[in-house]
C-alpha cells in the first residue's frame, strides 16, 4: 500500500516527500505507479528504496506503524516538550538607531527598563515550565543598558533553581561591553550572539549609533574581547536592500572575524522595518538571488580543512538528511509561539514570542498571554491566544501548506500574518515568507538532485 505523499516537478524528475521528512527523486513512471497504488509494477530495487523511506507501507499496517513510530518521534520531537525559551526584554531603549529595528516602531510611545521585581517574577514563571532544560535569553533594545538586571536574573535563577538545566543567552550589539562585564559573562557561562550585518559599509549603514557614526568598529572590539576569553559567540545577520550586492564581503567579514557560520536572515516586516520598507525592503525574488549567490560562494569556500555553514540551510538539512528536527521556533508545526517560547516584556507583560511583543510595540497587544504579576505558567499555556496561534500554525491542516512538498520541513508565523493582514491565517498563497522558504528549499533540493558529491559532503559535515 502507498503512504500519503506530496510531489513537485524537478526538471525531468519529481521530488516526493512524506510526513516523516523522507524524500526521493523519481521519474514519471514511478510517480504514476505510486499515484495508482501499483507498487507491484516497480522494479524491486526501487520498491525496496521506497519502502525503506516509508512511501510504501508493506503488507502489515501494524508492522508499518511500529516501524515509523521512533522516526516520527524524532521528527516531531518538539511536540513532546514544553516552553523552553524565555526571552527577557530588558529594555526597548537602545544606543543604536538601526534602520530595521523590530523592537521599536513609529508607534512606540514609551521607553523603559525592566525592574528587579519584574525580573524575579519572570524567572519564577520560567522555572514553572515542566521542561528540564530552559534557556533564558536577554534581549532589548540593547540589554547591556540594563546589566544590573541581567545579574539579578542570573543569580536569582541559580539560587531558586530546583534541578533544571539553565542556559543563559545574550543578544547584544556589544558596543557597551567592558572588561568587567565580559568577565562576569564568562564566569556565568553566558552564550552571546552579536548583531553583525557584515562588512563595515553594510553594518554601519544598517546599524548607526543614535548620536551618529557607524557601530562596526565597536562590534569588532567586543567580539575580540570575548574571543580572548574563549566565550561561546554567535552572530546574527539581517539582510536589507543595502546588503544585496555585498554577499561576498559579508561572508568574508564573518570568516575574518573567526565565525564558523552565518545565518542569512531576511527582514521581518515589523517595527521600523515595516515603517521604512520602501527604503530598505525588497521582494522575495531579490532576497533569493542574494541567498543563491551567497550559498554558491559558501559552498566553494568549504573544503576538507574548512567548515563554514549557513543557518537556514543547516536547519533544513538536519531534517532532510538527518531525519531529526532542531527546535527552531519558526520552522516547526505548530510554531513555537507560547508552547516553545515566551517573551517577558520590560513592563511585566508576557507575549507569545518575540514577534508578538514587536506587534505590541506597533500599538496592538493582540499576542499578550498574561503578565508576571498575576499569571502562572499554566495560565499562559491555557490562554486563548496560545491556542489560537497553535491552531493557526499547524501546517498539516492549513490550505496550500498541507499538500505542499515542503510541508515536513517548513513553518508559518501567524503573528506576522496578523501584523500584515490582520488575520492569523495568510490570505495570500505564496506570500513573501512562503516564497523565501520555498526558494531556499528549492536550492537545497536542486543541489541534492545534482548529486555533486563535493557539495553533498559539505552538507553532511554541516549537520555533523
């Protein structure tokens, strides 16, 4: 018998995928046999391969279900977890004036800092999550403007922890980093991501100081300060119109600064990015041209002596080749809003996710699920908003997504749908976000289909 699958034409072949994330390239004759449930007409080696990849169920339905259960558990492992990421938005104030800032918008009315009281109440809620492992992430604005509260959160969480494994992350522009702050971060094993958009021209254009001048030199100084202490350091790149023609220089800058990967992120049309879209935005096609050029360059740079990966591709490849899903909130079904992450705002309000608090910054608190003063963790999960975002991000039940060949690997963001269209469900088939993810997956599967061993070897090393 045939298991359910989706397909898409790829040149002279067809890509087929199933709910377990398995894929295969087949010719029209094999596709026709599958559609007509005529597996007996297939050559034995083809039939065996399709059975091993669970496109064929075999004679025993019960035996088939027993075989796929561990694979489905791996592929949908996020469904067995509770909220593990708690984002503490320590302030919406920043010393930079980034052209795409998603923590602020023209509608932002007030600026503030999280108090120690709110911070401790937020930690109490995070510690209520049933998961044995949680991540507490410090964001802003610029979180180092409120470093005293960072220390309060770390020390309060450590002192009140009853057995959980806690990881601390900091997302910062690093311009306010000092030797004492760096020493404290090292002492408490804080992992750090620096906002780095590329070479000096791109970074300074995207991320100028509020009082004038570029911030690239300050970011590099902070990076070197942390690297001297052997601290875990990642980087976050955001692509604007100014970035599109500089893909080589952006990648070269990352390599020169000692990074082993880059996450080529498109703009999210929230906050200042939405307000300034005409100046800094682009079409999905323009981003995909940038992405393809960058990926071609990255693949050529990789050698036996060098591994330099791209973030989106690595997440997709973990599913496509590895058969295991990283818990990346935007590329899962349902998405991670509330059930995977929650954003605790500086004023004590709690939102479904980072994007949810960004929508609140734009003047609409639709994704507020509670507050630190009166809510428990169970209250947050039981909220109608939490249930709504889960229901609206299950790809298996969404029109167009359910029968898309990329459904096992992809994800939707109901918060962005709402921000742009006032509806949790996308009104536009193949909207910008859909086109970008589909285009990235097209690139990956075209590379796999080409069967160029040197590139497939690079992909396998990225996920290993």
